C-alpha cells in the first residue's frame, strides 16, 4: 500500500492515517426527511467522518420473480422488489441531504445501485462511491463508476479473492485509481464467527490498497478489534431506534452505541503505539516506577556493624531501593548504619 493511502474528501485513508468511520444510515430513514436529517445529526454527534445512504430503485434492483428472503420474514407478504421500493431514498432528497451534511461538517456518501444513481451522485460531487457486496459482481456498473475517476470503496461479503480482483480491475479500466475494500459478512445480523477479521491483513497483502470492515454484527466491539488488526476504515449501520419498523433497524447501532464505537476506535488508535518497547513511559516514571516496583527490604532490624545474612532480607514494594536481582550481592556485606525492620535498603546503607 502507498503510504499516502487514498483521498476521501479532505481525509487520507490508509496506513498511518486515522481510521475513516462511515456511519451507514442506509434505508433507516424510513422515507421521512426529518428522520434522514436526524440520522445525519446523529452521525455528526458520534464523531463519524461520513454519513452514508443508499440510492436504489426497488423495481430496478430486483426481478419481480425473485424469491423472498427468510431473514425478511417479518416484513409482510411483499416481494423483495416491493419491499425495496418502500425503502427507496427519494432522489430529490439527495441534494438536500448532501447540503445538510456539508453544513454540519460531515461527508455525504451514498451507494449507487444503477447508472442513474452514479450520475446523480457524481453531480453532487460526492467524495467517493461505495459498492455494496451484492453489486461487487456487476462489473459493467463498476466500470461505469470508474469513469467518474472518484475513489471507490468495495464491500466484499461473499466474494472470492478472484471476484474482488475482477471488481478492482473493472474500476481501474474505467479510470479510477483510488480504491479500497472492506471485509464483510453478508448476514443481518452477522454472527461473530462469520467475521474473519484476520482477512484484513490478507487483503492488504494481496491488493496493496486500504482495507477496512463493513460491520453487520450486533454491538460495537468488532470495529475497534478490526482497527487493532490494521483496518483503515470502518462502516457501521446505525439507527435512531432499533425498535423502528424496517429490515435494517434491528441489527444497527443506536446513537449512544455509534458514539461509543467512534470513541473506542480512537482509543484503540492511541493504544497501538509504534511497536517499540522502550521501558517505562514518562507517565509511569512519575510515581509507579519508584513506588510500585519491588526492591530489597530488611526482614528484621539490622544494627550498624552487622554482617548481613540472607534471612535478614526480603523483597517488597516500593522500588527505589536495591533491585531484587542484587539481593545475593548484599549477603556478607556490613551495615554501615542501623536499618530498621521493613526499611527499604539502599546501597549507601552498606
């Protein structure tokens, strides 16, 4: 991977840069513009870098003959096409939400699912396109996105390494050269056993581009774990309330959880360090290094002039006396001053 990573708006995404956090609103707006704005506000309050919606047409996305999904059993007696049609983001909202997001200081993104969506988002000057896992095999659509020469982020749920390579090649054939991929399990919710977080390193090695995680698990602990394993960006579905009607609310993070996810990611980044083991930090030296480590202590009172025996010595905290590794070197030496029982022994006492 190049050290500079890729540019998503003003942010750099890649090794050596902060993890880029995408708050995935998806279709959790429930076709309510005020709710969509509230989702933007929630993403801003959480500290996310971008808020992402989805631009699709249910009728154009699914054949009317498509079978129903078992995981959508609670959504009523409707076909996938009808269900998605009821969840569509009205296209006229996109410029409204894009402007609202910019005014709030957050990047507006959306996943295009057809060429018209690509054109509309391109006209809005989005910072990147996002390809959903299910669309990874639509190479003509990806090539069309690539012609806009914007960064493209690919979710890779269900994908083989060969399919990922084909998608990246299609984007490059179109002219895009700022690419990233997300490890993903296309299950809703995804069980932890499906996540395979170690594949983040595999994908980095294989493709030499930024790699992250699209997280459909319950809870918010997978994303910080992914960052610890090298994830450069994280995408997480969120909602205003998991009890709201709709297929994607039940597994999404609520506002407090989204905020905690971002906080946890930033804390993990601070905790990673540079990998060099240097000994005590400056903060540790202030008190803990001297007071909480161990040193040699008098097990009994030792009068001045006494030749020290081993049974006169023990090891206790604090640590500003003779180090325990030198305890045997004290045996046979003469105390130059009276040492009280439980007193920390220093070299100038001998």
